[in-house]
C-alpha cells in the first residue's frame, strides 16, 4: 500500500525462545514476539530479553535481610527491582560499545533495560557474583545500622548501585 515494501520478519532472533507463558493465556504472545522482531530488525540489534532482578528473590529468605528489605519498601517482584536484559551476546557487546549518551542505549536504559547479558540459569538473571556480594553486604547492613532510617538509606543506595552495575554504568573489577 502506498509504495511501501512488504518485509518478511523472522519471529525469533535469540537462541532461547521466549517462554511459553509469555502470553496472558499461558501461550506464547505472538504479537509481542512479532513486535520485538520488527523493532530488532529496525535498530539492527536482537532485542529479545529476559527479566532479571536487581536484588535476587533469595535475599528475602534471609530473615534479617528480608525484614530489612520489606521495611524499606522493596519486594522481589516489584517493578523497581527488575530490569530487562538482552539474551543476545552480540547485541550486548554492541550496546556496551556505544557511548552512554547514544540515543539507542539511552532509550533502552530509560525504559528499564540493563546493558548486561541475561543469564537464565543465574538466580537473578545476571551471572556475575553480584548475588553473593549483595547477600553479604545486606547482612552487614542489618547488623551494622541500628537506626532504621540509616539502614533504609543504605539499602536504597546499594539497590541503586546494583542497578547501575546491571545498566553498565558501574563496572566491578574482580
């Protein structure tokens, strides 16, 4: 229509297919898959993604840490505790090579994407040792800070820092 070319789109770009429960009825959401495929083709990156946690759900099972996180108003599945991470290693490498102010990279971070590779086998969706370090640090906060307000601010700051790690703004030297 109106001189536009029809483009055939492949529905899958990543090695891992989107989970079968991605649709509201428990089946694959083909509309979402088609939109991701079209957007991926338009920007030249595979934008298929998985949801990762800034603070892994296991932190809430540590009694003193779970209580502290709940008191601070942070829950495992809340929007502010999740980031979308790309499944394609090549796409992550391309994004990391872009300057932070590149329009595509900045737009992805703005809408809640991290600039790290999604790892479906990692507890938090991001395999880098962050979960172990977080558990230790959060236990330290629970025992170190007597003042609830100081503890809450420490948790918020650490949550923000952890999110910045997953957004590629902070690199952990190991």
